[in-house]
C-alpha cells in the first residue's frame, strides 16, 4: 500500500461526514441501533462495532486502519498511553507461572512492569543483553511465553537482530513483542521480520507536537482481538476521540518530520563527535557505532534521539552544560517539534554519581524540527 494513500485516504469515509477533509471528532460515548437485531450483532462482536467508546469509536477506527497499514499488520489497538499499550498487552499474554525474556534496558516503566508488577502475579522475567543472540538461547525455559524487545532502546541504542530472534521464538512457539517507538514503521517494520506484536508510544513521533499522550499495538487479528475482548475492555485504557484526532493530524506530516529529525541529527551528531569537549556519541547511524552493520540492515533511517558523553564529565560539568542551553529545553519525552536534553544525572544525586560509570555520564538529546545550525550554536555556547 502506498504511504501517501495510507496517510491521506485509508479509512476516511468522507461522504459519511459532509465530505469534510479533516475527519470529525466523534465525541459520542454510545451509538444507537435501528433494531434489537442490529444491537445484538454489535454486542456479539464489539471488536468490529461502534457500540460504546470504551471499545471502538469511528474517529479511532480511521486511525486504527492507518496505523495497522503502516506496520503491515492485520489490525491495531489504540490506548491512552504508550505504557498502557505495553502493560495491557503483556498482562493479556501472560499468566501465573509464565516466564518472559526481556532486553535489559527497556523503557523505564516497562522495566518496572517486569520487575515489580508482574512479580506480584508470579510471572518471572529474565533481563538479558539482547545485542548478543546467544543470550536468548541461554535464557529460554520451558515456561517462556514471551520475548520482549526494544531495538534500539532509547538511552544506549542497543539493537537486537530482529529476524534471528523472531525465527528462534517461532521455533519454540514463543510470542515476540517489540517497542518500536524509536524508529516508527517508517524506519523499521518488525512484523515483516517475523515479530508478532509491535508497540509504539504514539506520544512521540506519531503525535509529533508534544500535545497528546497515546499508544498503539499492532499485530495479527487473532492476537489483537484477544487483547481487546479481554484485558482491554476490562482495564479500560481507551484513547479519547479528541486525542485520536490529534494523532491523525500528526500522521499527515510524519514522513516530513521524521526525515527532518533524522537529517538534522546526522548533522548535529557529526558536529558533536568532532568537538574537543566530547568523549563519544551514541547513535545507531553514527560512523563507528558498535552495531552499525545491523542498524543499516534492519533500519531504513534513524530517530532523532541520541546520547553523548563529555570528556572528564563530573556531575557538576554535565549539569552546568545542560543549564547553559538557551534554546534546547531540559525536559523528558521526545518526538515533538522541539529539541530536548535529559542527562542520566537527573535521576541521581552527587553521592550516587560514579564518574567511571558510563551509564551515569550519558546526556540524552533529542533533535526536533529547528534549523540544525541554530541548535549547534546553542550547543557550542553551552560547551564553552
Ligand atoms: C515514552 C516511551 C514509552 C511510554 O509511552 P507513554 O506514551 O509515555 O506512555 C514507551 N517506550 C518508549 C521507548 C518511550 O520513549
């Protein structure tokens, strides 16, 4: 399916709403039926019906079709946050006694889900370095039900060989799931590489304007319907129609925004890597990135999030650098129009800081839609 068709036409039934180019926000909670027979059909298969907006809703259905098509998936399910999409899906897939293998540095709240939350239900997780495939083979147990991936992750950018892991999991009837927020379907298509379920924080690139929190899962109709009919309807993480509309608006410009972010990040990371105050830059498409061959093999482009380390980086030095930025904002999240910085030291105090621990030294930066020279000028004066 053409990307232009997906973004501009798919799912849009304009004759049904006055030929409006921008679809209406169908704010209604419930939908009426002509007859009991019609209502019965809808109630018997709420997955396919606009019946009540905790389930499906026409504005969400437009978005659902587009996001499924972008991933090359049979279907999609929308959530009111990215972590909602991840947590509800994992709760749906696992039960007491099951085991999950996960990459060791997933998104923070995903890590907390595996460590604290699932533990309460008697579900065990093994955290592995996913950049070495043999770790998957070594961690697998008879009760392993799920392999959870994040490639690249969003602090150290470690990758997993998606085709290899997917083939291994299939041979053992283990479900694979990936957090693909970093690449979006435009730069990485995990389902085509054999992965079963793809999660995204739509808060990031899909929304793209730092004004909506949302999540999405894509996969086979069987898996998506199973999640919808059970945990989704019970736990109630539905996205609001207004948020769905903001995501539709974001999608129209996704290719342009992503390309701009990718190109500017290439320029900014090159400039930083050559700066005398910079020890190293971590970005999958940087020359010399440890897994650069795999990155170019399975990714068609790279997100605008990267990390870097200053030379002789004391906590005070990192903090002073960030505090001196005039245009690049100190803030969490990413994927919006604005460039951001968040150093690892933001979650520790001076006593905890270890100058020899690379993880403590990382400064994460996101490059938005500004002119790259404007950002470089800001970085230059802060480094000085
Ligand atoms: C932000 C983020 C999430 C969580 O998404 P929310 O929309 O904030 O709930 C999950 N994974 C990654 C990689 C993220 O950056």
